[in-house]
C-alpha cells in the first residue's frame, strides 16, 4: 500500500512564545517533517537555499523587517516548488488579498482548531487548490440542504467527511475505490456550491450532528413476476 509523501516544512515566525508551540504541534503529525525554523526572512531564504527538499513554508504575517507578504513573494520567485501558507492572527481582508497576490496558497488564523490547520496543510500540498482562506471570513452562502440535493451515497461520503476522515479511510468504510470517493466529493462540492475545504468540513460536521448514523443505501426494487415480459 502506497503512503503519502512527507511534507517537509520550514517554519518562519519571530514570536519566541508561539514558535515552540507550533514546533511541537507540527512534530506530532507523522506526515510532517520540520526541516528548519527561522525568526526572520533572511534566515528563511538561507534555509531554503540549503535545504532544497523543503516543499512548504509556513510564514507568519507580521514580522520585524521583511514581513510575511514580501517573504511569500521572494520565496515564490526564487523557489517556485515551495508552497507558502500564511499563518497569522490578522484577519483583515486586505491582508488576505495581498497574500494571494504574493503567491501564497493559503491563509489561516492561528486560532483555528489544529485538525483544521492540518487539513489545510495537506490540501494545499495534495490538491490543485488556488487559495484557501479562513472559513470564518468567507461570505456566507444561502444554506443548502444536503438531504435535498445529494444521493444516498454522496450523503454517506459527506457524513464521514464530518469526522475528518481521509479519502482512503472513507473508501475502506464504504468498501469502494478511493477514486470513486473523489468523484463523490467533487459532486458534493458542485451541488452544495462549496468554495473551500473549511466550508466543506463545516457542512459535513453540521450534517453529522443532525444525523447520528449515515443513510442506508437503497437498492433497486426486485420485479414482481408480473413485471417480467
């Protein structure tokens, strides 16, 4: 069975209290490898030059000297293989817009629950997602009722998504191929007009709260003898 590749991380944050906490949290995830840390942009760029294996830079926004937005621009221009995620306390929309223009692939608040941060990191690495932003700052969409729009199989996938399960885990539970799960996910996003992974998790979590068990699959009715020509 193939395993997902390691995500090799550079952590850039000048807060001496926050960085050790982030280090411990990152090191708690088996798939994450913390390669280097820096407290300023110049050291971050040097670490990237010395460690070409790094494929993700987690960057604080408000640092002394070169800030996170400018650092994201420098990283993307010099090391285009490195994905940049802005992790910050700042929730102003102009910062989000600037981060996106600078080439960052995600912008997430430090107050975000850790499982959602992990999910964001994995999604910006594994999937072709242009930009992920905090779910709390996404303009609300008119509510969609999953029960009215999705098939039973899609509802089963949605129910399992509410428990933050991976595609492979859901495929094992439902006894179908992972690529089939991906197809159902795409259909769920389209039908419910989902714009981001955090929004998808929120919808799945709310659906799971309302339904303690996933829906049963309904098969085709067996024909009566009178139905047979």
